[in-house]
C-alpha cells in the first residue's frame, strides 16, 4: 500500500487480534503528511508479547514487555523523507484495553499512532511533553473514527 511517495509494509505475526491495517495506514499517513513527510517507507509489525519482550531487551535494555517500539531508519525530514519501523504488541493491547473501556483493536491502533508520533518528533518522556503527545494521539484516533475520549490521559 502507498500514500503518495510513502510505501507501507505490514507484518502480522500474532493471533490475538484481527488488525485493521487500512485504518492504521490512514492514521499514520495523516501523521506523516502533517509532519511534511512526502516519501519513505513505514513498516508496521504486530507481534505477540514474547517477541516484543525480546526486542525491548535487545534494543533498549528493558527487561519487560512494552506496547510499542519505533525506530527511525532514515530521517531527512528537511527533504520530506522518513523511513521507519513501528512494532506494536497485540497481547499488551488485549491486557490494557479494559483499563480504558474500549476495544483492544483501538488500543493497538493507539500504539501505532504513538510510535508514528515519536518518529516525527513528538515525545512523552517528560511531564511537560506528555500532554501534547496525548492530545495528538486523540486527534489521530478521532481522524480515523475512534471515540478517543477513553484514550489514556496525562503521562505514560
């Protein structure tokens, strides 16, 4: 699939959720367009808890399962280019979705949006930055028709 000069590649290596990759593509394409990205490749992988744990240890040194990992492979946004990988965890989404009283598919989509926002420069690692990241997550969830009123708020 592609949006203008951006090629999307999707990998589904889990069995817990049916993933709406079209909705995911539309949300991420909008994030990239809003950030001025006009060309590149975005690979989005949906995986289970065990491989996500292994990746988190390997790449970040964190010995736990996480919701999303995002990697910029090439970033020349001045030239409109961004290539990256976003990896989201279906098991994490299934476990966390009840906390927000919404479907795990929406939780998983939020992880993909979160990863894309990191790739275009948003951050949520400080109390000052987190509210903007949460607002952007809600904005792009709403863009693809998700009622984002239940999305996580504040930090984390």
